[in-house]
């Protein structure tokens, strides 16, 4: 990916070595000086799948100036595990996301800290719905953005935006005067009963199998 500054805009060019494809998009930069910071504080609350969430909570508690808290929980092994769970009828996202979000969301909203994670794994859109459900149960109003890959068909048009197997990003924008209706659960999450994966995930699995042949 190549990023070029163009006046007050960023021009992003994505080139694929495997296919003769170039995709351009323009990202407008912020022009409101009130939203700019001289210093940005970024913390890392996780370094691998299955990491301890209490370390992230302690960091959030101790560093009140923290602007971003990154939860890095995805690698080749964990991505493969999520793939196996998904084809077996389970969730394509990290099953611990419920525990993490119940633990971190209330204080993150209070401190105006943005959470960024790739716990979406094979199904970032499914993770988005799960986090929205958790936030609602806590009485929190959050804004969630998802970053994922888009496949391009032979006709040149992008396929379903929900299909992804690279990463899932979840962002939470701060809200003022948030009242939590429930306390965070101390119980570890469990996998949901076996069910059929959504159609867009079935298409992702078929795509992966075709590429591996």
C-alpha cells in the first residue's frame, strides 16, 4: 500500500502483485484544529491470542491520558483456529471478545479512550454485532468501525464487504455522561452452540479453499 500526501488529503493506492489490480481512494484529513493533539498516548493491552485482560485494565486505570489502547490478539495460529471454529459452525471471531469488552468498555468510555483490536479475526462484522450487544447490555452507546478486506470479482466490481479473513478492527468513540446499567461479568465467555455460519462466511471459506488448491 502506498500513501501519498495531496494537499489536505491522503491518496491511497493499493496494488496487488498476484493480480493486475490498482485501487485508489482519497481520505480527507481533519481540518478542525480543535480535534488535533500535540501528543498522542498509545498503549498496548494485549500481545497475543489468549493474553491476560487484567494487564490492559491496569494500563487503562493508571494512564489517564491514554488516547488509544490496542489489543493485538491475531496471528497465523489464532487465525487458523478461528477458521476451524467457523467451518465447524462456531464463531469466526475471538470468543474472548465478550470478556474483554465487558471488562474494558465502561472505563474506556469514561476516560474517552479509543479501543482498537483485531479480535474480529475471520468474522469482524460478527464481532461488531457482539460488541454492540455487550455495550447495550452495559447501558453504553458506542460507535464501532470495522476494517476488513474486500474481494474484487472478475467483472471488476467489489464483492460483499462482509467477507474477510485478514483482520477486524473495532473502534469506540467516547460518549459523555454514560451510565452503566450492569456491572462487568467476571465469568469467562463460552462458545455458542453449533450453528450454521452466515452465507458471507461460507463464501469466504470457499474462496480460501480455491486459493489453497
